[in-house]
């Protein structure tokens, strides 16, 4: 067994080395959790990655995945050299394959929300007893995991149905295909006005450490340092702040792996 484990580790190291050699010439993959459509994410994140490339000299390639489970699979393989991932994802993939925290959002804690249609008769969580609710994906931390855990703790039994993205949750609830659904304030605020004005936030969860931007094991330290410094400096320039505005972000601060101990304390075991 020990020989097999050693052999598998050597294969993984070899694959990482090949990936990093290619990255030096083609660019480093920057994976974004697919909370929204790929087109919308590319429009919001593409200019940010170009800014980082121009300021740091590190070429970053925008990447996402067709859905959150596939994104999780790619994180598990260490496919992305850098990744913007939810708090629970970071806790899981910090263990293996060993993503390391780079930065987290400045002046921000993450909260989940439950939304209903603006004219819905539902006024409290108890009214959701026995209802089918829309959620992005089973391991979407603030939008799925937190609301469901708290509802269960309060004795409110619901039937989750997963619709792949936050945008799909909001649209389905607005169209009254579901009585309610889970999301987060950042993606809710990013929706068009004709969607948000037809929705109402019924309830908000307690606050936790937000999403991480993390680097994969083996990314050269000088590359991690250059990307980290540029991300942190974005909040200090007019141009940087303007680029972050579509993401509803104000800037980034340095992060340590221990920043997500509040998530670890929840002892969630979904992945």
C-alpha cells in the first residue's frame, strides 16, 4: 500500500510539474466558482485578470466550469493555478490538493439569503415547512449549506432542488417556479433591476469569512507574490476600484489559511 501511495504521489508531482511548465509559456489558469453564467463571469472578471497581468507581468487565463460540481472536481485535481472559491471549498481543498490562501475580500463577511417573490404571502421561515426550495448546488456554502443547516436546526423541513447557478435561483423564484430559494447578497445585487425588484429577501444567515482566492501547490512563490501584491493594491487605485465595482467588491486583504477556522468549526462533511 505504501508503495502504491508513493507511486501515486510521484505521478501527481509529475503532472503538476508539466502543468506549471506549460503555465510559464501559456499562462496560469485562474478559476472562478460558477455562481453565474460563464459569459457574465468573463465580463466581470476578465478586465480584473488583464489588470493583474499588466501590473504583475503574470499572464492569467480566465477559467470557470459549467457547474459547481465540475468546478469542485477540477479543484480536487488542482487544475486551476489560482482559484476564487467559496469558504467551504477552501476548507476542503486546502486539505487536498493543498490550495493556499492568497487574499480575501476587504471589509466583507459572507451571509446567505433566502429570497421569495416580491408579492409572496410568505413572511417567515416557518411558512416554508414542507416546501421545495431552489439552491445553486449542494456544496454552495452560503447559498445552500448554511440556509439548509439552519432550517434543519429550527425543525423546518424543506425539499432542496439544485438549479446550478445563483442566477437560476433568482429567476426561478421570480417566475414562481419555487416558493423560495437560496443565494448571497453579492450575486443578488448583481442581478438586473427588473429581477431584484420582483424579489424580496425573506431572511439572512449569520456572517462567516468570505470566499478565498487561493493558489495551487507548486505555483512558483514569485508568481504567487506578484499576483497577491497586485490584488491587494487594486483597492488603492481608482482604476482598480472601478474594475472591482462590477463584482461588488471594494478590495482585497492578505489571507491566511486559519482565517477559515470559523468554517472548519461547523464540521460540514459534504465533499
